């Protein structure tokens, strides 16, 4: 299996995206988000997405060259129409507008409609936390969905992720970034492409039976991802419902649409300026001892360390920035197939 370093991941993304129709600037933004997802360990949101993005460009769902536009605005909120530009481009652009509003008002919200796949949410909230904000980003999938509502055996909802980040005691922010389903769909795809089973509780087959074979999700009759929470999945389902409303309905992206491809998103972002709300000194006075308090808890047998949300990704980044990222053979085959179609060498 090939191992790619950070620069090779970026080059791969840039070449394939430009060949598929992106401008060099768009390609740079998207390639950077994909490479950073690989580097922090979320391969499901890394370069394996290039095949999907190239197909969505070809089908006209991703529209390179479109500029995001503010369609409604107040002192502390904005609604952006991404016009189906790249989700990463629209999200970064919106975040920049939101910094200005949050600086003026103390807090601000943004909603993005007609947005393509934004990638790893934690990347955006982490950037905001590094600028001194407590940040939230959540995404719904207005399309047909992958996840069954609690008690159902048909897909109706997206994996509807949410990320919250805030400055930590040291350099790295604390970054929660999670689906409200038992897994991200990309993780099923990684397992499927690697010929591996998935843990129990992630999915059911097309007949409503528990399954650990990702093929049962993709083959007819397609299965469903389950909401987060195992026996308490009504909670993951409830959170996902509210994300559909906040991200889908408030943004104008909608819910339950059948005219959108997988990957279309409605987005909600919120920034809270810590300096204005509590003061950075006061925040720092609490966050250090809080980290101590949590991390000093007596560990269960077999546990080496209590981790904060986001710490696993920071550890993986430290390893992968040195060792590189292993690309599964099937993903590499598909990337080469795409490169051949687009007549570029990778
Ligand atoms: N753009 C989209 O439409 C979309 C859709 C779904 C998912 N995603 C992305 O998929 C990625 C994967 O989501 P996921 O739910 O599978 O993530 P995950 O289950 O790997 O991690 C969820 C959270 O748990 C934390 N965590 C992991 N191990 C931990 C430990 N031992 N102790 C303490 N905390 C720990 C992580 O830091 C993270 O904040 C995310 O980056 C998400 O943004 C994006």
C-alpha cells in the first residue's frame, strides 16, 4: 500500500481537482482540507473523497467557479447561499465573514444553504478556537440520507455531525467533532474498500437486522446506519433531528430532499468571542485546572491516558506528519483510474 507524505497528499488533491475543473485557488483550499483530514486520522474525509468530488463536478452538482453570496444578514447573523461551490470554499469564506460579526457583537451565527460536502468539521472550529473563539459547526444532509430514525429500517437522515471547539490550556484547542450517527458513512466505505467488517451497532441490513458487513449497506436492498447511542439511540436520533432543523431549515437548504446528491449540506456555524463574554484571563484561570481535574481521574484497567476531545487527532497528526499516510490499495487503484480518466499523472 502506498504511503504519502503531507506534500504528496496536497499535490495529489491539487492535480486531480484542477484536472476535474476546479480553479487552482479552489483546488488548494479543498486539497488542504482533504490532506489535513488524512493527517489527523480521518481517512474517510481525506483524499478518498476525490473520486466523489470529481464525479459530482462531472454531474454538475459541484459547480467550480461559483462564489458564495450573503442572502440575508443582521448585525449578528448571516445566511449564505453557497451556490453549490465546493463546501470547503464556502465554509472558509463564511467563517471569515463571521469573525467580523462576532468581533462586533460578541457572538454571531451563520447558516449556509446549497453547500456541498464541507469535509471534516473539526478543522473549521479548531481554526476559530485558535483565534480565541468558542465555536460550533454543524451540518445536515438535506438529501435522502443514510441513517434510520430511531426504530426505523429505512434511511431518512444524514449522519448530521456536530463540532464544538474552544481554546485549551496549551497550544491545541479542545475539539469535539462527531457524527450523531453510530458512524460516518465514509468509515463504512473505508471498511468496504479494505474488505473489513465494522463493529456491531453501527448498521443494520436492508431487512432491519443487525450487520457487521458494510456490503449489506451498499448492496440492494441497502441497509442503514444507526443513530448514535446503541440501546439509547433515541438520544442520537433526537440530536440529529434538531441538527436537521437548525442546519437544514434555518439555512434554507431543506430536509428530506430527493433532488440533491449525497454530500450536499446545510450548515450552521456559531462563534462566541471569549474575550468579550468572559475575558481571556478568566477563561484561562478555569481551563488549566479543569484539564488537570479531568485528566487526573483514576483510570479504568487497560487505559493509559484520559484524552480530551480532539487529542486523538492531535496525536495521530504528530505521528502521520512524520510517517505519512497509508492509502488502501483499492483507494489507490481508484485514484489512479481517476487520474487516467482526467489524463494527469499522479
Ligand atoms: N461533512 C460531513 O458531511 C460529515 C458527515 C459526517 C462526518 N463528518 C466528519 O467525520 C469525522 C469522523 O466523525 P466520527 O464521529 O466518526 O469521529 P470519531 O468517532 O472518530 O471521534 C468523535 C470524537 O471523539 C473524540 N475521541 C475519539 N477517541 C477518543 C478517546 N479515546 N477519548 C476521548 N475522546 C475521543 C474525537 O476527538 C472526536 O472529537 C469528523 O471529522 C466529522 O466532522 C463529516
